[in-house]
């Protein structure tokens, strides 16, 4: 007794009960078990980081090639326009020339059109993008063919790319960071299907956005229930023996105290339920729209109101039916009557009980059975005769009734008299004697909202005495608690112009370089092939056949040795050699970079998120079977009302509930005509059995009401599903949930019954059946004292247990399954229905109870139950709420639609395909070629300088300058002259060669073009690089 940790020895028992007699809770939480049950497929997080150098370099490299091609064309156009404008300006400064005769405007326009057409035709016909100096006519023709093939391939590719990108659609993901509620509602109206706004707080306490208040019926706060009014009735109650049992002065105190108890109980019940409601959480993974929020919260509040009312009603009805079925004695002697049995000397020898009450003033003994009826009558004021033998009615009180129990009379009564000032004055005038005159105002009809003056107190009690409910739902408060950090919605649109231009610019450089090489080789192969075919027709075919293979190998070797991608048409051998060396370095580096990039792209594994569209519920099972891990199919609506896909209905209850054994006529037949209780008589067995069957009838009704109410409340609750379930998972989870619901309803009833049984037994409350306690008269005390003693059933005393029972037997005939014991309720739960399934047993029972008389219209045996065994106890049947068969329909298709899932994502690793590798390489090769064309000559030049430095030391080489005659260059157009010049190493000195290392810089016009290209290119690069660097430096990191 000294081991308590939370209570001290002086702790009241009431406090222990409030704490459920629990001294210490032991809570064990295993996170690992939770994590194993949760089974997260993947985790994602976001972080901020600047663009890497590799990303910037590859992006610029992809765009550089295309930009150079575009800028070359633009610069050419700009420079041509510039020189034209300059020439026009110069011509204006020249002295005027004699004007020729003016032509008409039409002739001038026609000639201008013809001239423009001819210029365009000639320009296109002679267009040569592969022009080289010192080219002969055949080479120029070859270059023109190459140009035409190049332009055709390039424009065809660009046209295909433009059509592919311009006509295709893409899904645009729009993200709104920290949207205010007004903007969210606007987006939700237009983009409801694809909008996703995850709540930063998934579980939000209902108290954050719900407020529920109420007002009790005005009777609870009226002066009628004040202490002064109750004191007056208490004063009268001391002399109640002077009043008739239907007099309000005898009956009113209990009635008004019951109203006060209901007011207090209603208030505490509502407050407890309201605290539970406000302490629970609303689970929303996605931010609800205002409409969805209002609908869900309204359903939540409606379920709360319905649940609290039904719980209060069920407990009230259960307590009433338990009291009535057991026929517990009332202190007001309103449900029983005690009658003394005297001997010949007028000595009290026994006290017998009557099950009922009087029906009129003239009755001397009870005439109405409280075991089967309420026996309600109007209350009033009665006057007692001078000799005290009779009562006369003074006045009746409208709407006020008495019954076997004060609560029965209370539920049937109304408050209409207390709204009437005249009626109140009549009552006040008859409430005498009392030393102090007390008056109170009538109830106010203007304060009535849900009820009327003639509403029964039973209806008011069933509504928990609440006159008005007030509820406030704040969507703004919910939105603040949800706190969506961002909203993402998608829509489909054509690719915009900037995106198309960017793609073209990224691919154009690579395509241009690729087509330049491919087209040049194709034309060269074509020309060479034609020449070979022409030569072969004039020579012996056998000789050609034997010399074809060596010529191909020889030509390939010669071409590889002589290839010069940096050809400046210089006549100096050492410059040509340096250019060929630069070409080889360029080719080696380009091929090496391409090979490395290809190997890297082919062998690197990338994480991909595949999006799969769900067209039907069948796809869910297929996807889950195909992708066992990494699959995510989130529901757009994570909280779904059960009513959208679940249908629950009880189809059939146990046959006993609909049988004639529970009819009022049969119970009256068992009860008999006499209301006297004699535990030793055969008639008592019928009375006790009628009491049991009456409780059983009430249990069937309560089970039906409880199932209907609970199922209606259940389908109004929310099913939480963040991910779409397969059909098997869905069925298993709903079945488990419904089973738990059924178990919860059963346990709540059984616990309430056990609680009531414990109260009745613990307080040793007597039953008017005298089956648990009996009155014992002591003749020697001359009836001044009447004692009570417990009844024994075998070796079991009703003082120690209310479960004591014996098989029911009449004239040594026992009836299987029927018991008799301390009280009808605990004995009923131990009994079975075996006898009711057997017609022979029923006939024997009826024959014995009705004193060997054949009664008419007696029910026949029950049909066999399809679910319960004949020897199943009524307690076990009640644990299943008498449900024989019920309908459980789970609509997976409806759940699929309510979930709103349209896409599934699957995370997988894969290597790039050939198309991705080709497009990536093409996108980068343009920038690589530009970079290598710049760096390779510099590397070779630096290599030569380094070799010369180590070979010659620090010797000073004399400077010689030899003029270069333009006529020499023009005269060296022929091939033989070029060869002789290339073999001559002594035309100029090394210094002159160094000065002419970039021969394309010798022309002033070309120098200006190159300068403009460099300036535009630097500006374009700055436009791309400067914003990125500025964003990273001044505006934080890129998410």
C-alpha cells in the first residue's frame, strides 16, 4: 500500500476513479519498428548551390559554336551594310555628274526589281562558303557544290529541328513561393487539377481554426432550479407522507433534481467531447481549397454533434433500461408497493411486494405493472380528507407527469406550465406551508430556438439540453497553420521562341562543323570518284583493278599528311608545317575529347524520375507488380470521406430480435394478471423470465440504434491515404478498420453494462423481484424493524456476487439455457436460447408456467441462426450486437477517383541512349572546335619557341625585312608555282615569318571584320556570364 508513486494515502477515491485507478503508465516507443512499418521508398530534400564551373563551361561551349555561326553571318551583313552606307556618303561628297534623262517611276521600279532578282540569283549561284585563295576553276566549282550541299543539309536539319521544337508541347512547371491566401485561391480556381501546395504542417490542431460554443436550454439557468426553489420543495418533502404519490409536492423535488443532473451531465459531456474535438488534428498533406476545407470541417463538426448526442442518448437509455429491467426499488415508492401479511393476532409475519403502482385515487393496490409499462399520469395538487383515508384532486399541472421512475415521468413531461405566468401562480399558491414566499419569473419564449414550450423533456435531453450551437470556421487560420512554402502547378504549352532559339543556337555550331567536314569529304569523294570512273574507261580494266587498292591507300596517306585545317595559303614551308602540326594536334585533341565524352556519357549512370500516367485503377496493380521499389503514386486528396467508397449496412439481426418472444403481448402473458411477487411460486418464474426478455428486447433495440448511428458516423469520417493503394491493400485495410469499428461499438456497450452492474451490486440496491435481497420480519421485535438478507443460489450469495444463478426448474423440470438468479440482467447474459429453438421445450415451459392450461397465440420455436450456435450465451451474442449478417461494400473504383491520382513516379538508374549521346556531343562539338582552333596554334607556336630557345640559347638573330610583292602572290596561283614556293625555304627570314604568322590579318578590311566579331562575341558572352555571376554574388544561391 505504500508503493504508490502518484497518490498519497489520503487521496480521495473519486480522484483515483478519475485517473482510472492507474498509478503509473509505462510507455514504450520503438522508432525502428515504426520506420520498418512506414517503409519509405525514397527521401528527397532541396538545397542551394551555385552553378558549377563544369556546368558553366559546358553550357557556354554548347552555345559558343552556334553563336559564332550566327555572329559571322550578322557581322558580314553589318559590314556590307556599313560599306554601302559609306560608299553612298562618299559619292555624295564627289562633284556631281551630268544627269542622265530621268525615267518614269514604273520603269525605275521594274529595273530595280530585275536588278535585285539578278543579284540574288547570281549571289546564290556563285555562293562559296569554302572559298580558299589560289583556287583554280575546278576547285572553285567543288567549293560551290560543297556550299550548296552544306546549306541544304544545314537548312534541312534546322527546319526539322524548328518543326520538332516549335510544334511539340511541353509541360511547364510554375512555382509560386509563399503564396498569400488570395493568390492561392485564385490559382486553385484555374489550376485545380494540377495544383500542388504541400503543407509545411501536415497535422493541424482543430482548435487552430474551429470554434464551437453552445447555449443550454434556459431551464438550466432559470430560477425554477435555484436553491431557494429546491429548498421549498425540500421543506415540503419532510412531510411527504401527507401527500398523494401523484402530488407534485411529493414528486417535484426528484424531478427538478433530475433536470439539474441532466444539465450538469450535458455540460460536462459536451465540454469533454469538445476538448477531444479541438485536441485532435486535421491531416492534410496538400493545402485544401476553401470549398474542400469548409466541406471537411462541416462534416467533422456534424459528426461531433451527432456523436456526442448519440453517446449521451445511448448511455441514458442503457441506464434506464437496466434499471427498469431489473426493477430496482425507487426511494419514492413509485414503481412498487409493499403489502404486509399478518397472522390472526395481527402480527406482521411477512412483507410481499407488488410490481407496479396505483392507476387512480380510488385504488388501494397497484393496478399498473411497472415491469412492462411506464404507468404515467398527470401530476397535480391533491387534498387529503380529514380522516386521511382519501385524496381529492385540487388541480392538475399541464405537461407534468409521474411514472414508475421519476426519470420516466421527466422524459414524458413538458415545460409548458413554466412558460405560463398564470400556471406558475397556481403552483406557487399551492406550495404551502413554507415560511418564505418565493416567486420566480416564467421562462421566456423569445429565447427558444430549437424547441417549443410543448417539447418533451425527453426530446430536450436527447439533444443534450442544448438550445443553440454556434460554430466558427476560419479558413484563413487554417491556411496560416498549414503554411504552404510553395505552390506548384503544371500546364501544357508550345515551346516559346526563346527556348527554340536557344536550342538552335546550342545545336547550330555542332551541326555546322559536322556538315562542313562531312559535306567537304562527300564532295571530294564524289569528284574523285567521277574522275576515277572517267580514267578507268580509257585504260585496261585489269590494270585498274589491280591498282585501285594501292591508290586508295596511297591517297588516304597523302591526304592525312597534307590535311591542313588552319590553311592560311602562306607560301612559306615552315608556316605550312606549323599549320599541319596544329591540325594534327587539333584533330587528336578533338577526337580524344569526343571519345572521352562518349565513354563518359555511355558509362555514367543517371538517376531518372519516370512519370507514368494512370488511366484506370487496373494500372495501379500493374505498376506495383512491375515496380516493387521506388514507385510513388501520391493521392491528390490524402483525406477522403469513407462514404465516397464504403457502404455498410446490417442486413439481418439474430432471429430472437424479430421474434414474438419479445412482443409486449407475450411478455404480459408471462407476467400474468397478478402483480404480487412470490419468489417461491411458479408465477415468479414467469415474471422473472418476462423481465429478462424485456431487457433482451431493449438490448436488440439499442444494438440496432447503435449500429445505425455508428455506421453513419463512421462513413462520415476521413480515410487517410497519402499514396494510392492496390485493390488488395485497399480491401485489407478497410476490412481491418471496419472490424475495429465493430469491436469498439461492442466494447463500449459491454463496458457500460459492466459499470452499471457494478454500481447496482456495490450499492446493494434491491429489486422489486426480491431476487437479490429479501425483507425479513422479526416477530419478536413486533414488526418495529424489517431487516434485509441476501438471497443464496446454491453456494453463491447475492451479497458477494451478482452473477449467482441456478437453472430454472418448475416441478423438477429444468429448461436448457434458462437461468434464475440475483438480477435479470446478469442472469440474462449467462443464459442461452436453446429452449427457444426447441418446440418441445417451449411447450413444456408454457404448460408448466400457465398451470397446465393451453394458451392461445403463443410463439413457436425460433429459426436456426446462420451465424450463432444454439448454445451460444446471450452475452456472446450481445458482444456481436446481435448482428447475423451485414453488407460491406468497398468500391475501389470510387476510392481511385476520390484519391485523384493521375501520375505515378518511378525512380530508376539508367545509362544514356545513343540519341542522347549524339545530341550532347553535337551540342558541345561546336564550342570545342572554336576553343581548339584558338588554343592549338598557340600551343604549337609556344612549342616551337620553346624548342628554338633551348636549341639556340639566347643568341640574337639579326632582323631582315624583305618586301612582299603582291604580284608574286598573284603569280603563284598555279599548282606548280605553289609547289616550288613551298620547297623554297630562303625567301624570307624567321623574323619576317613571325610577323606574318597570321596572314589573314594583312587585309585591313578583314581586320575590321574580325575586330567587330570579337567585340560582338565578347558582348554576347558578357550578356550570359555577367547575370549568372551577379545573381550568385548578390542574390544568394540557386536552388
